[in-house]
């Protein structure tokens, strides 16, 4: 097993087999810059950019001086693979370039606990899918009954909607409870009030790489070339606002007040050892959506709730990314089949990820079954939906053969609504 000269704890999410990319700054240098996580350290790529001297990157080293990952994302898979190979060599226990140069190490490494993380990319567009069959079935049962739980189109295409990119924030950013129209009594007109049914949604998302031209769809043959890497996501939801507004056009104010992502982007090459077979699909999708090669991943997911009155965070649910019905390739191909163009740094989300058992449901809506089953947090505390000062903590990791590849955490704390 490849080891790094950088000390890495056995329970760290960031061994040399991972090497995720992120954007950070420090109190002594407020410039946003590209870093790679290794153990509890960040390697500043702007300091070591000259060491990326392979054929794909020797004339592109300036991308590591950028304040976002967009330019690097635009270079494509050959550059991504070369960068990863270079990093694994530079950080390996047998390579002296960094290991034996104390002056360079002092300039190149920053402790994670002294850095502030920022959004990994300038997100031009954000799309949220609805690709967990278990979640879609659960929600459908609540509102339409078991016989009509899935809409007729659900098993034929990856359902999605365009979200609000401007309100995507990095982990650690507080989320303000929104105000809006709700209709608590179906026999009376709507009222303007603060959201009372605030929820989290356990999701993952991927960033896109090279752009496709307007009018030229991404096909299954080259979809993988356009998927850069993955993050954790909490797509906060105002269920009462959403319920009143969503017919006929779907999510709007019930979603646009905040979406949180984790700061470290884990590459698809780092996730490759954790590939598992795709979920069986019936009926067979139309030919443009078909692919036989596995593109699903065994990623353990966990959501904890930290709140006043509890000595430690309470585990709300445990799920897994392999519960996705539609793959990321299918999502991207369907998204662009009309000729829709994507750009480097676009964000495409999975939708809520729920398993089959109640302890694996990826939202409060499901966990409390539309408010009918209060969640016991212990210590005499219960929840149906999120309260002010509650903090949601999401984590995700893959693990096999003694190697753990993780995403860190995706956190957000609920602030009270503004008086309006």
C-alpha cells in the first residue's frame, strides 16, 4: 500500500489514496488558492505548481494560481489523471522532492485547522435530481398513496429541476430559516409566516468538467470525461412553503434559500476502487440512457443532529450512495440530450438519498413520516422538523482493504427567521 511521508491518522478521510481538491485561505494570506488535503494538512498547489511538468500540465501550470477550480476542471481527464499521479508521487514516502526540502515544505503545507475553506468553484448552474427510488416512493406514498407513489415518468428518465446557484454555500455557513407563503389550513387563504417545517436532505453532487457546445449533447460514450468529482450536499428544504407553491412548476422558494456542500472535491479516480454494480432498472431505459459499466459507488453516509440539551450529536440516519437508481452518467446525459450546454464547475445533485429501512431515510420528512412519528433524540428531546440553533452534520466515506477515502463533513446551523 502506498504511504505518504505526511503523517496520516488511520481514521483520517484524507490518505494519499484520496487527495481531494479544495479552495482555502489563511489569516496570513487571504488569497483564495487551490489546495489538496493530505492527513490534517493542505498542500498549497500554487507553491508547487512548477512540479506539474507532465505533457498535459507543463503548459497549464497557471491553473494552480487560480482562486477557483474551474480552470483546472476545464482541462479534462488526461490532466486530472496526470495531476493525481504527480501528487501521489510528490507525497509518497519514497519521494525526496518535498520530503527532504524543509524550506519548500514550510511554504507548501498549511494545517487544516488554521485554514478557512471556500466554495471549490464558481458555480454557474446548479441542477437537483430526484434519483433515489426509495425516497421518491416514500414521498409519493405520503401524498398520493402506495399505488400511485411513483409518477409515470419516474422509471423512464432522471427527474430534475434547475436550482439557485447563488445560494449554494460552503460547509460551516449558517442557514437562515426562510419566510414565505404557506397554507396550514386548506380551507383558508394562505398566510405569510416563517417556515415551520424546515428539513435537511441528504444528497451528494458532482462538478462538471469540460464544456459541451450548445446544441451538442454529451453522450454515454464520453460522459465520464465530463465528471470531475463529488461532494456531500445538504439541500435544505422548507416543506410547508414547498407544499403550497410547487404545483404546477415544482421547487422554488422552498429550496432557494440555501444549499450546503462540503469543501473537498473527491475525484472519480479516488472513488474508482469503491465502484459497485448499478442498481437494476426496470423497464430498460431508452437507448441513450443505457450503460452497462458500473458507475455506482459504495459511499457510506451519515447525518447527525447537534442541538441544545444533548451532550453529543444524535445520529439521525445512515444511508449509502449505492441506493441511487439513476447514475451520474445518466443524469448528465439526460440533462444535455436537448443540446443544453454545461460549463466547468456546474453542480449536479443526486436528490435525497434514502435506503429501504427507516433508519436510512435521508430527510426529516421521511424520518418523522410527515410529522406523524416524532424522532426520539434521547434525553427527553424529540424532533419532527428542524428547530432554530439545530446544527446538521453530514459525513461520507468509502472503506475497504484498510483504505478509507472520505469527504470530511458538510455542516450548517439554523438561524432564526427574520422578523418581517
